[in-house]
C-alpha cells in the first residue's frame, strides 16, 4: 500500500514538490501546529527551561506534522495541480 499521492485518472502524477513548494507546505503545517500547542500548553511550557521546552514542542509537533498534516497537504497539492493541468 503506497502513501504516495497520485493524480486521479489523468494519466501521469505531478512531480514531487520542489524545495520552495515543500518549504511552504511545511510552514503551513508547522506554524498552526506550534501555535495550537503553545496555546493549549503555554502555562506548562512556560515553566520549562528553553531547551526542554523546545524538546517537548518538537516531540509533540513533528509526528503531528509528518504523519497527520503533510499527507493531507501532499494530496491537496496533487489535486490542485491536477485540476490546473486539466483546465
């Protein structure tokens, strides 16, 4: 079972994102994730040493971004590119 996004019934899938597209996708996923984590756990996080706080944030945020949000963003990108090519 592949988790690679594919174009639906159009023949060829779009190429992987270039570095600028990937950077934008990561930013779109990371910024809101860190904002929500900080709002939800800000009081607790504020008591931690900055290095420990960063470790906690990264430990929570990275799996959310990589396994939760990025697959959706990759599929959205494929749909947008496929729709643009079909037009």
